[in-house]
């Protein structure tokens, strides 16, 4: 149910003020423990010749995985114009190498392991950034020319650098505007009065007008940011009230304040179900992965005998965890099927990833013919070329088992 996801929609996250580094600074050297894929990047040889993208990621990071095909596409498109992309993880080589090997040509750029987190400190920490994935662009002069999410603005920056139309002064103004938006967001989350927010909004909109956009290709909607921030604040109060077992009267007061700010189609009754399923699943998962007593795990699974189709994405992740997480020693195929079926129902069988998970749950339950039929459906629904190979491999596996 999209409205539930929208309730906790991630607002734009920009660099925080107080960072020690600035655009235009000389790029620090890469402190690398091991190169997993591709040749080592020589900073001295690259200067005057290459534009280098230093991207921080991790195997466990879902958004990082989403950005990998995009980075591969950029590397292939800009290779002839001297662009080198380097993905850096602070995980161990034993964790990263199997992941990179499994990706094959889908992850077609240099990959390296950070040495004791030194590269992360020199880039991420210096710019006050904590979330991944995050990319830094080093121009041919060896200066940090841009940084941000690799799916938002990186392509435009590389294009301008390749065409020699990139303006570092403009990027500095853009970054200052992003910091103002971050300040605006934090003020809205604190509940500052509208008059203060309006003053800052005028300054931000002036920057937006001058530059065209503060975030490449994204129209800045400050009213939406304000409303969403305040809605999130109220919903945190709502969660606390649910956790504390507050009565309907107290919940109704919060609902009355939050309702005018809620995303279209949002329903508090659905959110209560969503929240309860999350809590029950977390309790079950903790017991199932910490080698708890079997009776405890069995008791907790009773709280999940009914799984309402409240949020396809959330339920799909839970089903996939139950099916594949190596920390769960004793799998409950029926419970995994319950979540997979609920996710399938929530999206009406129209999401290829959800149908893929549903097919896996059917296969693990011994219903191979049904698994094959649903896997074929997942392939038909898929419009992601990079994802298609995995889906087809799963189908072959099920057919061989039959």
C-alpha cells in the first residue's frame, strides 16, 4: 500500500553544515587495503587526464544495490571521455568479493576496500556526510567538484565536465542552497513557526531561481517538505502512543492533527496494522536468529498467523528474509509463505520482485509447478534488463528441480 510507505517518505537529505571540507579542495588520496575489481587508480597519472568518481557503498545497503546498474551505465557511456568510477566499501574483502563476482558485468567499474576507514574519513566525514550511497567527483585538476547521491545529479555533472561547461562557482552556490534546505527541513521537524520558515523559504527560492534547480532535475517543493516533516513528527508521536498502549482517545487527538498533512489515501487503521506486523516480525526475527528456545519462536510465530496485505514492499522484504537469511537456522516455510502471499495480494500480483519472492516461497514449500508458473509471471512483469537474468536463472532452477 503506497500510502503507508509515503507516510515515512524520506525527505531530501543534504550535507550538514559544519563540515571541514569544501568544493574545490584538493581530493585526498585513496587509502585502499585491496582492489577487488579493476586496476588501481594512480592519482598522479589521472591528474590532467581523468575525471574520477569516488562512490561509497556497502553490500548490505539496498539503495547502493539500486545505484550499481546506473553507475555501470555511466562508466560505459563516459569511459571514452576519461571518466573512472571507483566504488569503495569499508567491509572486508571476504564480504565484498563474492558480491562483486556475483554481479559480473552488472558492476562494471573499479571496486576497492577502504583501508581502516581512512578514505571514508577523508571524504565522507570531512564533508559531514553519513548516508550511503554517496559519490564524490574529482575533476581533471584533482579538485573535488561535486558530491551527492549517485542517482541524482551525477550524470549531469559528468556531462558538463566532459563538455568543459562545468562551473565550480555555481556548484558552490548550489551546495549552499542544499544546506539551507537541510536547515529548513530541521526547522520543520522541530516545529518552528511558519513565519521563520517563510523567511528562509524566500532565500532558498531566490537561489533556486538563479540556478534553475538546487537538486539537479528536481523541482523544489518547500510546502511539501514542511508538511511531510510535520506529518512525520506527529506519526512518531503516534508510534510512541501505540507502543505505550495509549487509549483510542489519545490516538484520536494525534490523528486529528496529522490528518490534514497526511499523503493522499493514507489511513490510520492501515498504519496500525502495518505497525503491529512490523513489531511482531521484529520480535520473531530476534528470537529466530539468536538461537532462542524453539518454544519461544513458536509462540511468537502465533502473533503472525494473520498477515494483512498492508504494504507490499515491506511484506516482500520480510518474506525474503524468512526465505534466505542465513542467520535463521530453522526456517518456517509456512510463515514465509504467509508473508509472500500477503505481499502478492497487496500488489495484486503486479510487482515482478514480489512475484519472484512468491514463486520462491512456493518452491521451498514443494509446490514446484506453481512456482514455475509464478516465476514465468515475474519475468513477464519485469522491465529491468539487469534484473531479468536473475529471474530467468531462478526459473531454470525450478524447472530442473521438477
